[in-house]
């Protein structure tokens, strides 16, 4: 899924407002969540990171979304009226749209009455064309490059928006016809991603070059500009024109979800009208110490556990008695992700010398990093495919994903740089000034110093980091990838040559053998044969070392007792509408 360096979700209840007249004061439910980095502008074509997509996902909607209470990730309609009709050959998809999903403009500058027109098929055609338009250099173009009939040709012919693309067109105002160049089973997942959120062209025309600083969507919430402070907090209020949805029926919940959330809770909320809270506040909190203090003070409803606080919070896999006494619960879930440090394979030194990369990988103390930065809450990654997806091979052991300094020194000599002699100072691009990230970078630098290689940190923030990746300017960097959709192809595409930046291939790795295997498996249905193809491709990349492998993380999260409907979701966005809180319980527990 998006490029990420940590994935924590927080919620908190604050404040109250008074109803008018002589009515009793009404408690305003406010859900507080956070992201750990500054976000990018609200342009779906450039929404390559988790943080921007998480906030925007509460404002906008896609054709499809993921069901909230199933154990596996299953699509359901959002702006689509129903799941699509698919031709027998798997090439033609016909998608009908609902007619009550209206754009909402809180500023009343694009749509003077606030409630704008209904989203239509032409909005989706426009948004997909924006991904293909070379002028936009979209980070989401890799989704459709070569897959939609006539779309590449449209882009190469000058991206004339007045021209019809045969493979993606509006049959009428509320019907989309998608025609593929070849069967592509994962295509529907792409229409649940932030890249494909519809943008009203009227907004682009009204605001010009500044349009991405605004947000006009069809979701359960809208961006409240009066309370929003860019780079600090983004306040979302309940959308008065939202078409509405209901909480999933209790009988549709998965077994694991039922066990964790509770059958009584599922029954209580079954079929209830969404959303449950009046406002959502997304804070930008880069320091884990601040996040942790807020949670301990009862100001946050939900929190991850910072590495420096883990050992005093979880002992032998269980919460401390102090936490249990407060009613706090621990929720542990595997995540579909991978962390890694990457080399720019276009660099004339790093990209040209495999043994140099292998040496640096073996000089990195993977096992110690797991202990220091994750408290063991992860599994060392052997390839880029995480457990739980087809192509993951539990028996494969990557020889370069383990610490062996002596072997690393031997490889460095074989690479032509004994003791690091003759190598320049390499640049490691940072993405945050947080203490945890600084420690991770310093750890990397110290490991390379032990090998005889000098690495220098370059300061930067998250948007700058992503911009430099897109321009192929990052020599070495660290990042993570969370699944956009539940298929190993979503991870293999991180090393697929045609997906070089501004696509998701930050390392700009391009191996013809890997590419051929990717092409062969990408259009196959799930099967043992495809799993074998994926596993072989992943192991080729592991041997080439465009990355220093990191970990596949476990989510350890704490929940306050007044947060009632939280279900762990590792893929997708727009989940704030499902969350509810018990205002009275929070008052009793915190005194606030």
C-alpha cells in the first residue's frame, strides 16, 4: 500500500457542544487519530503515501471499498451501485454507479450551494486519464500502464482529454465500461485505492494550480478549513449530504472479528446508520513520546506502543496489571507489509556492483535492529513478500538478510573495495526529524562504518523525501510498504522495472528475468503455479540486493475501554465512519 515508515492509528474523544434552546447539552463525539508525518496535497494522482490517503479516505470515496468486519479483505460497492458485470473472457467490466453520491463543497466556491452535483461516470474517466497523463507524472500510473485498451496510446498521442479512450469510457452518465488488453484479476482492487478517487473538474477549473490544497469529496466527512491547521491538524466534520451507509450485519462478521470485537457489540451495532462520531481530528504527530503521553493521559482512545515503552507495557506477551486495571486491552495482528533500506540502482557505483550491495546488506545487523527498533514485534524479512500471501516461502532463507561482518568484509574486497578503500561517502536521505527515525539512520551509518563505508545523513521531511525519490535523487533511503490489496503482486511490483520512480519502484531496480516472471504471474488467477512463479521472482530480487531487507511487522495496539467498534484493518481507508465511543464511560474513567 502506500509508502510508509510506521503505521499507527489513534483516536480520542474531546469537548462538547450545546444544543440550542432549552434542550439538554449534547455531547459532540470527536474521534482523534494521527499520522506521523506531514501530508502531501490532496491530489489522488499523487497520493503515494499512507498518511495522505488515510486522511483523504475519510473525505472521498472510490468505486469500491473493503468490508469492515470480515476476516479476509473483500470488496463491496461504495460509489458503485453493485459489483461489476464481467465478460466471460475476463476482459470487459461494466460498472453501474449509484446516483446519490454528491460532491460536497464546504467552502461553497466550486458548488455555491455546498451540495454539488452527483458523481458520474465522466468523473472517473477524467480521474483515470489524469493518472495516464504524462504531464502529471503520477505515482499511480503503474496501476494501469499497458492494461487498459487504448489508454497508453491516448497518453502517447498527447493526452487530449476530449478524446475517448476505448478501454475506459462512459456508456452513459452512470455506467462505466472498462476493457482490458488481457485478463487482469487484480484490476478491481485498484478501484478501491486513493489513486482512483473522483475529482470534480470544476474544482480544478476554479482553483487552478492550487486546487490540490482543497478537498471536495463524497465521503462521510468533509475538510473543515476553519479548524484545520495545515501540517498540525486536519479536522473533518460530518458531511450533511452524504448518501449514507449502515454498520455491517452481525451475521456477516468473520469468526476472528467476532471473537475480538464481541458478538454483543456486533449485534448492538448491526444495521445502524453511519457515521457514529461528529468530527474526526487527524493530528500530525511525529514524536512517539507525545503520542504515548496523550494515550496515558486518556486523551487518545487508541495507540500503538512506542519501542521505548514496550518492555514496561507488555511482559511475557501480556499487559501489565496497571494497564489491565484501567480497562485497556491489547490487540495483536500480523500486518501485510515490508520494511527495507533501498539503493538507487541507477547510481554508477551502488547500482553497478552487486557484491558491494550484498556486503552492505550483510554488514547491517538485522537481528539487533529487530530487537532495538521493534522489540521483537516483527519477523525478519527474507524476501519482499510477507507471510500470508501466495509466493511467500517459509523455507527460504536469504543469505544476505542476516548479520555476518566478516563475510561482508570479504564480499567488499571481492567487489573491488577492500576495507572500503576507493568508495565515496554515500548519502542517506532522511524523511523525518523524529528521534526514532534519527536512531534508525544512525544505526545504519554505524553498521556501515564497521564495514569501512562512510554514509552521511541528509535531513528532510516526508514530502521532500517522496519528491526526491520521484526524481531519482535518493542514493540510499529507508521506507516501508503496506499492502494496497491482498495479493503478492502488490509487493512484487516494488521491484518491477517498468515501475521505476515515480512509480513504486523506489530503487529503480530493473532485472529482465524478474520482469519476465512478474509479467507471467501478474495476469494469472491464484494458484500453486502462480505462487511458485512469485516465489522465484522474489528470490531473484533477494540475490540482487537492490534492498537491505527489513522486517514484516506485527501490530501491537492498545485500546481504551470506551472505544467500542474498532476492527483492525491493514488495507484500505475511510474507516473512521465505523468507529464509535462511549462518552459517559470516558468521563468516568478520566474525569474529563
